[in-house]
């Protein structure tokens, strides 16, 4: 089965696509990755006060699950890393925000940093995006972008004493 452009009712009938498409946020025709990252913010807000172990456990589990979800969705779509697959952006944002100071300014800063690294794809992010296939490949470039974004965010917080 190959689906070019799923509809929201199709997502509701397929839990894999529903999750991979960020609960529908990936259906936005322009900048679905940005909208997928925006969809991650309310979940981060719910997770932000968890102890670090549990926060990272959630990110780890959603990241591992994302390898399956993104790979399965790509197979159903017939396209590697279809733009509407945004689960990777969601997990990437959550990783970016690990141990970040709380507040809307930090949430926005983490969003901008993550999207910047995800779009610009400096080495080795671009390499991972081009060379690693399947669900792992779809997830890996966003995980690497999140590591970069998190490092910049944490350095900024440290410099500002936040």
C-alpha cells in the first residue's frame, strides 16, 4: 500500500500514521516539520518537571519507538522520510529541551535552535540524513540536531546563569 498524501480520517484509522504524522500536525502543506515541532511543545510542558531519569526514559522510549513508527510510515507512504512524518521532530525537540530552564522564552529558544540545526544540517547531521536509511535514518538526523541545539541552549543558560 502506498499513500501519497494521507488525510486526517486516514490517520485516525492507522495509529502508526497518526503518531508518525504528529497527531495530524504533519499534514500541514507548508513547513510540516515546523508544525510537528510546535506540536511537541505541549507534551514538553507536561514532561518538563519530571525527574531527569524519567524525562530521559520517555525520550529514549519515544526515540526507539520512532525508529519503528517513522520506518513503517515511510514504507506505507512509499517515500523515505516523507515531509509529513514529524515524530522525529517531536522527539528531537524533547531531547533539545532536556534539563532546559523552564519558561516560554526558553521553550521558544529551544524551538528556534532545534529547527535551525534540523534545517541547516551541519556535519554530521547532513551526512546522517543522506546516508542512513529506514526509520533509524529518519530519527538520527533529528537526534543529532537536538544534541547540537541542546548544547547551545545549555551553554546559553550557563552563561546567563539561568
